[in-house]
C-alpha cells in the first residue's frame, strides 16, 4: 500500500504543470485575460495552499499527540506506535521548515511553470503523502489493537482530519483528493481486513469519503472563482486607468462601480447576513484596523454572550421566529456600541462584544457594560401579538488590542460563559486561569469515570439515620465513594454532575442498587426492620421503566419494597419533566417505596407541586443544622411546619453535637443523621449515642415558647 502511495505521488507531482497547462489550453479563454489569468490563478492557489500549510501541520501534530494519549490511556502503546509518532513529529518539523522557505519564495513568483513553483508543488505533495503513510501505520496499529474505544477514537480523528482537509487543502484540487482519499481508503481497507471485518462501518466511511470529496471540490471551485473574480476586478481597474485620458468620465463611472462591487463583496465576507453584525472574520479584521487607532494604555473588554434556552424558541415557535429574534438582538447590540466597540455573531445564538477602555478599569467597565447589555437584550421582543424575553449567560476576559490576543481572549470568555451557564445561567463570570485547570480536571474525571466501575474503584459507605426521640436506627443512607489511583478521593459533589452529563450515571446507579441490596442481605438479613435509603439522580428517574428496574432488583434479593427509601433532590420540581416524574414517583409509591426529598430548602422547591407528589419525608440540608442561629432555626421550624401540614416526616442531616440533636428534637424533626450517630463506613454499624442525653429542661421551655 505504501509503495503504491509513493508511486501515485510521483505521477501526481510530475503531471501538475503539464496537466494545468493542458487544462488551461482546453478551457475557453475569457477575454481580455486569456492564459495570463489562468497562470495568475494557479500561482495564487499555490500561494493560498502554503498559507494554510502550517495549520495543516499543526493539526496533524495535535491529532497525532491526541491519538498517542489515547494509545497510552488504553494501554496499547508499543515500540511501533512510538516510532510512528516520532516519525510524525520529525517529518512535520521538516515540512514546516521547508514550507516557510517555499512560502517566502512563492511571494515573488508569478509563473506556475517555473522551477520554484514546480518544486514547491512537489514538496507539498511529498509531505502530504508521507503524512498519509504515517497515519496509515497508526490506523493499522489502532484498528488491530482489539480495543474498540481506541478504534473508534482513531476513526473519529482521521475522519475529522479528512473533513478539515476540505478547507485547508482546498487550493490544491488533486492533492486534496489524494489526501482525503488516502486517509479514508486506508481506513476502509483496515476495517475490512480486521479479523472480524467492520463492514457496516466501512460502508459509512465510504459514504463519508464521497461527501468529503464533493465538499472539497466545491471549496476548491469557490476559492478559484473568488480569486479569478478578484483578478478580473483588478484587471478591469487597470484597464480603466490606461484609458482614463480618453474616457475620463466613463472610466470614473466604471471604477466607481468596481469599487462598490468590491466593497459589497468585502462587506458580505465580513458580516453576518442575518444580524448584519460582524462575523468571526470581520471582528478580527476590525481589531486589525482599530489597533492603530486605540489610545495607548487601553485594553479590550471581551464579552462572550450565550443566549439562554434559545433552542426552546426555535422548537416552540419555529426557526423563522428564532431568526427574527436573533436579528432584533443583533440590532439592539449594534445600537448600543459606543466608540471603539464592535459586536459580532459568533455562531448560532452566540455573540461577542469588544469594548476598548482604560486597561486599569477594564474589568469594572466590562462588567458594567455587560449589565447594560443584559437590560437591553432582555426587553421583550414582539412577534404578531406574541412576545418573548431572552436572557443570556456571559463570560468576560481582558485582551490587548491585537488579533492573536483577542482570539485567545474570546476563547477564554467562551469558557467563562460556559461555566456560568452550567452552574445556573443568567450571570456574568470573569475568566480566571483556574477555569482552565477546572476544565482540565473535569475532562480527566470524565475520562477516568468511564473506567471506574470495571477497575473496581468505586465502593459504598453506609451512614445511619436515627429516630429523634430515642436515637434508635431507622435506616441507613447509601453513599458512593470513588478512589482513583491518579485523582485520589473524588467527592460525589464533583463527579456525579459529570457522570450525569456523559451518561454514566445510569450504569453507576445500577451498581449502587445492586451492591447496596447485596450488602444489606449479607449483613442485616432479609428479616431486618431497618430500611435502606438510596440517592437517585433525576437522569435515572426519567429513564423508561425505572420503577420496574427497582422492583426487579428487590425481587432478585427477595426483599420487601417497604425496606427501600429513594432520596431525590429538588430538581424533581423541574417543570420540563413534571408528567414523567410524577408518574414514576406514583408507580414507586404504589409499590410501597418511600420517596424523600434531599437537601430541602437549598434549591427551587415548588410548594404548589409538593402536594402532587407522593413524598414521605423532607430532608433538611446540613447547612441549616451545623450553624444554627435564629434565622436558620426559623427555616428549620418552617420546614417542619410545612412537612406536618403535608403529612410527611422531616430528616435533619449534619448533626454533630448532642445540643443540636436536642434542639432539633424540640423543634419536631422526626429523624436525625450525622457524625454524632456514625460516620459513613463500609459496613452497617451500631449507633452508640446514649439516649439518656436526649431529655433536658430547655427542651420543654423551647416547646412551650
């Protein structure tokens, strides 16, 4: 395969000048330009190819290193993989060095048939072929490793590289076809030659191959037509200038038309057609133009705006309404831009604002300006007797007025906006380097989480809940623990949300149910009166057949349904899933399973919906218990009163002292949980607190008051 690749490369490189010349001679000449235009277009295409050469190499290296990390994580690294990665780095370095030299030489070249142009073309093609051979080797190692995760990761990386080549190698029609075809043909061949051929996947890759070839051809012809149009315009302007002595007025008219046409093309290329704001290319060009005008000592406040729940407008009112809303928001942003400020539509429902202000006040002014924008954007938008209000989450970063720095700051502000949107929406967050560290840790957690159960890194702990009147054990709460050899002990508050995002929570939940019931039967027996409390995620609750899933495990271990308690958070009041949630809770309640609401009072409880759900107890968050003062006592009393009115019990967690236990008992809390009665342990433990401490004089006085 490698020898055929090299031979194809030699044939392709040798044929480039002659084939181009033949093609130019066969095509009809566009007067008054002729072959001169074709030669100019060819050299410009070659120059464009070298302008994207460094990006192509960087993507190759980045993808190669990313694949090497995946080899390492899946334990498939060997000497051949090391050699291929080393060869990829070496040849990429050589290509980058030669590419810079050829790009410099081509800057003064105008003849595509010259030795400089021919040599640059051949070296470009040789580099592409060597890269293809290297990736062919990596593909072979990955697809024959037997590791499905590594195989699919590699196919995704190679497909992404082929997709990217439709743009990066668009100037080189044959070379681009060669590169895309080589990567995907090798992939197809390896899939079919595997011990167990992946025929369906090979067919999908073949379909993708055809789509990518079509996309590359369209990009090439679009770029070629653009260059040809630009050259024709330049030639037209030159012709007008030659004839200006004889036809001054006529020439001025035509030149003005050409300028207007060029200006319109530039405007279309740098502005979003829907909102009329700058697009990504336009905002960076604005920075290039403004950096000479912005006063010294000024910096750019970079504001990344991500509209909240905009998809609901598109889904509920139609995309036409959504487009009208985006256009209105774009108009509002544009009208609010002061001097040395600009906005762009970054994509979809995302916008970027740049504001030049004194560097020492950049953050304060940026936050104030974002608040002003929020008030402007959130004003109702009317459509045919209907109106919608759109909020947004925003990230703020500070940048020097330089295109490279601004691009990096936009990425940073995007990261901050994503974080504020993940944690609650509707706010503004200033970017800090800690966000990068947090995102990197979350990525590592997400990757390690997928292997935590097979690697037996997770285990359960049990903590008792006791009756407040005599401290006898009512139930045990099941708590999940994760000890990773690299990350150490990872708290559930950190990894559970990530498990929900990546879809691992269902598998983890099944592990918890199975292990907890097995331990219960082994240590307490089926005749025990003590109950078991399991924490359930909303993602688990809305999975079809959840009630039957729980019942199946109870039947597996021959346990009565009355011994099981399911603890859910206040997210069950989320209106988007109310019908499903209420139906599942009713099914569980009808089986005899109790439902407790965990961390009551810290979220967005809806008392109007509480009576609709078969709730057995409200669990008061430990933040109200561990530092009891008048205000927190009032909150606890209010929770107990609400629970009594609804006919349900209350549980107070985080109890660490006898004084706290006595006070909570006096208030009327039904059950208590905390270190006073036992820390979470891997086996069911007896509670050793002396219940004689429960009654004390102040209890009666508190009740009387």
